[in-house]
C-alpha cells in the first residue's frame, strides 16, 4: 500500500510538472499580449491627461472678441505713438529700439488677428497690412498711411 501511495504521489508530481511546463510555455507565448494589455491603458490615460492640461492652458489664455478688440486698439495706439514720435524727424527710418517695440506690438497683433477678424478675407487683409507695418524698407510716413488704413478698414 505504501508503495502504491508513493507511485501515486510520483505520478501526481510528474503530471503537475507537465502542467507547469505547459502553463509556462503558454505564458511566454502570450507575454507580448500581457505587455500590450498593460501598455495601452497607460498610453490612453497619459494622452487624456495631456489633452486635459493642454485644453485648460489654451482656455486660460484665450481671448473673447471684446478683450481682443480692446487689446488690438491698445497695440495699434502703441504703434501709432512710435511712428508719430519719428514722423517729423529727418531720417525716414526708426531707431533699432523703436523698431523692436514696433515688431513686438505687430507680433501680438498678429496673434490677435484670429479673434478680432473672424472673416478670413478681413484677416488676410489685416495680416498683409501688418507685414507692411513691420517692413523696414518702408518709411515712417508709409507706415503711418498703412496704420490709417488699418484704422479705417477694421472698425475697431
């Protein structure tokens, strides 16, 4: 009886080893599936978090039409002040620091164009006028005429 019991235990041990080997082979064969099952949700959650943060950041700095129009008026006034300061001088060019200030104002105006001019045609015309304002080849008088055209056509 003890001998039969030992044989039965040995047979159970061999069967268990065979089952463990088969299970180990199955796990190794599906290792890439397990990696994907853990990787896909992590990527999804990360992209969801990035999208949420990006959306909150963009909404934070987004201007409504009234704020944008107010900012555009303020920036155009700054450009007007810079140009009028040098309109009566002998040279028709702006000093470098004033040119830099003008370029910064024009850059911000370009960013506001989407909110201030929802119509694509108006926006294209406005951006063209901004390029004329920042052109170094133009004289101060030509830039003042461009600024007057912006005031006249934009209804700000």
